[in-house]
């Protein structure tokens, strides 16, 4: 591998790690607070991408206005899911999982009816790029994803540790019954977790829309990747989700560059199996208390 190819692969992996971390952290936050596996999380990513298709590619609104709209719209979509699906099934995790699969199919159908099954061509918001000394290239479009991921995940980390609402989210994730006894509202924390988790997936889809050619079924591979990341990182561990997203992105990108994408997917699954054999709770997961 030449120096140029190595640096370009590092750049590509950093971009991939950024949007994967946004998606995985949102997934973990919803699971940690609400105790439900949201199978429609990949479709929330897809919904964010299609907001950019509708507002930026079709209506020619400024790109970052469309991205902001995608964040808010998908966050509100998450609130709808919490109210209509997950709250009535709060004591039935399996029911919530099945309901999320149904909502997944509804979102896919809406996307097909509204945009068709073709791949959408979303023009980049800028042609500017950074060229490193050895020839590796980082486009501004990818740089936006990296900067947004760093900024949003840092803001979330500060919010969870410095604010009253953040403490409530962490308390509910650690012990819901104890949090209720302390006067915390389960409904309020569930709404907040769902909005933030969905919004993170939505903004990831919105920012990457010019880079991935959106389709109604683009959430499939995303949800599989998110599952691998959170299982390896440890269920409920936000830090684990971020670190494993970086590790997975680098492994997957380098294997894809050197060999092919199919082998990279196999390596990712083998990595998950190896971690589960050695540490069934994941790298950063804790054992369930009796």
C-alpha cells in the first residue's frame, strides 16, 4: 500500500466512523433509556436523507437549511414513534420491537410512493476539497460530516453530564425504578431520548445524502452495522458505541480497500463473534444486576 493510498483510506475511514458513530449513539441512547430495540432506526437515517432530497435537491433550499430541517423532522418523527408505538408497549419489549418493524415498512412505503425506488442524485453543496501533501483528498462534503459528528457528540456528552435532563436520562438508563422513586418522569425522559436518538440518525442521513445516493432501502445496511457496533461496544454504552464505530469503520474501510466489501462485512461479523466469545457483555458493557 502506497503512502497516498494509506492516507486516503484513513480519510475515508474517518468519514465513515463519523456518521456511523452518530447512528450508533442514537440507537444506544434509545435502547438504554427505553429498553426497546428500534429496528426502524435505519429508516430514520433514510428519512433524514430524503428531507435533503426534497428541500435541497428538488427545491434548491440552502444545504444546511435542509440538514437542519432533516434533524428537526426526524427528531419529531421519533417523538411520534415514542407516543404511538413505544409508550403503549413500554412493558412489552418484544411488542415494541415488532411495532418498530412495522413502522420501518411504513417509512419505506412512503419513500417509495413519494420518490420511487431509483437512487437519488443529490449534488454536493460544494466542490471544495483539501489536498494533503501525499495526494490524499478530503472533500468539504465529507469534512462537514466529520465536524458535525465531533460537535454533536461532544454536545451530547456535555448535556448528559452537566445538565439536569442529562442526569435524568442517565438515571433512567441505569435504573428506571429508582429514577421513578426520585420523582423523575419516565414519559419525559423517553420523549427526550427518542428525540435525540432519532435526530442523530436523521442528521447523519441528511449530511451524507450527497455522498450515498439515497434509496428507500438504504437503512438495511445501516441497521446491521449499528447492531454490530452496539453489540461489540456493549449494550447501553455510549462511549463503547463511539469507540467501536471508529474501530469498525477503520477495519471495514481498510479491508474494503485492500480486498473487497464482501470480505469486509465478513470480518466485521467475525469481530463481533470474537468479542462475544471473550466478553459476552461487549467491550464496555456491564453485567446485568440480579
